[in-house]
C-alpha cells in the first residue's frame, strides 16, 4: 500500500477510472480535486519510472522493492531532501561547482526555515518574500541575494518537473531574480602593458601570477579553472598551426557544447614554457596549477579553489607593487580582453564566441559562421 497526503469522501473517487471526481461547484473544491488528480498522475509516472529502472537491472524484484523505492523518492517532496539528492547527483557527475552553489543555497534556506520541515507545496510567494527579506537582513548584497534565489528557483523547477510540486503556479513571480549591473572590471591597455612588462627578480610567486594573468588575457580571458584542467591532450595540431581545444568547465556537462579553439601564438607558447620552467607540472597538465597527481573528484576541486585564492592574493600584491590603483583579479583579464576587442571594432558576435558564451542566442546563431582564420585575425588585436 502507498498512501497519499490527500483524503477523499467515497463519492469523490471514481474507482473504475481511478480518478478523483468533482461533487461540488465550489472553486476551492474543484481546485482541490484537480490537485489530487495531478498528484496521482505524477506518482503513477514515478512508479512507472521505478518499474523501468528495476527491470533494466535484470534481476527479480517484488512489490516491496517498488514501494520501498517509491517511499524513498517520495521524500523528495521536501525541499532539503530533494536539494541533497540534487547535490549528490551533481557530485557524481563531476559538476562540483554547481553542487557547491546548491550546498550554499540549502544552508541559507535551512537557517531561514529553522526547525520547520518544508515541502515544495508549502513554498509560496509569501515564503519566498520572507526568505528574500531574511537574506537582505543578514546583510547580503543584492546580487548575492539573487544568487541564492536563482539557485532555489532552479531546484524548485526540477522538483516541479519530477512531480514533487502538485500545483502549476510558480511562486517566483513575487521575487526579483535579476542581476544588478556592477562596475566594469576592464582596465586600460596601458595597465595590461605594465603588467606584461613587469619583472620581480625577488618574487617567483608574483612572476607566476603575472604570467597566469597574461596567459588568460591572450587566451581570450580563459577562466582559472579552465586553465587548471588544461592538459597536453588539449593541444592539437591543425593545418595552420597548434591550437588549444577545450570545452568550458562550467558548461561542459550541457548538451551540444561547442569546443573553443585558441591558436597558440608565440606569446602564448612563450608563457607556457616560462611557467613550466618556473614550476614543473605534474602528469600531463599544461600549466603548473595542480601540484599533485593524486587529487581526484572533490579533493581536486577543493585544491583548485585553494590555488585560485592564492592566485587572487598574488594579483593584488602585483598591483600594489606596480602602483596600479585597481584591484586586479582573474576576471579583469577576461573583461579587459572583451573590451579591448570592442574598442578595436571587433563585432560583438565574434567576441561572444571567443568568450565561449555558447548559451547566448546571438552567439549560437553565429557559431558556424566564423572559422579559425576570422577568430585568429580578431585575436591579433590582443
């Protein structure tokens, strides 16, 4: 037997059709009956999925196995249970960045909810407004509040698709999940030249930070995590030279992600060789960011985060040494690269493709329009 959270009078259920039936014209009653039938249909689909999975395993199973699996999944109607299941699945897939975003969001929501055990059907507009108010009173910046709310909405939508939300109305219409504009991170070409020409005879760390920064700039603003995962296997010989061919780590798990091709210019090759000579790489990694071959999974992810924090610290020191009145970060090279190209009249569609924004509708339209020659010519500006 599988119990549902609903109670019906005998006349409110049609046993032949296996459906709840309306016995009154009251709006609240008809809405209730509709919710019951939506719930029943979603749970039938869930049981069908369980049966298919058990059959695919190719071993005998009983009714008890079906009901046990159902009850385990039925707990997913609770926010914290479904969140944790999503985090586990993401970790298994290797999408540790998204998993950590969901972890942070769940921690914030559980602090807000306290001892309450919240199911998705209880998440309404008033609760979301209260959650938003709670986050602002911590206090958190508007964009950080948006970060938590957008993550919560993503998980809520997944729960709704799986049938753990029994009503169709989205409560997120009541809250704003739009990112506010922040100050531009790009610096002038003169600042980039000063960084590129800098020398620190007494500081291996600052020299390494400088070379990492310039590598990112010349490789079209490649992110630190993508730089960390580069291996010699990403270097491919094409008709017109050597290329770094890779997929952005943050979207590589999505379908139809197009690989980015970066021509290895003399500047890029020089930086690779200089970084390798200063700090030998392990295994077949292209850059000396990952320092041990024994790191895998979450341990590897946390190691890269630690190295990233140090890199940001060294960039700050580098700016201070050069008297640059600007907070240099890894994002500055990416933003500056884009703005430099725009100032030099490079079309935005090409810039978008160079940045790897495969999710932009405009970029997707042009993805097949620009061959390596066009992109390489644009990159000469850098």
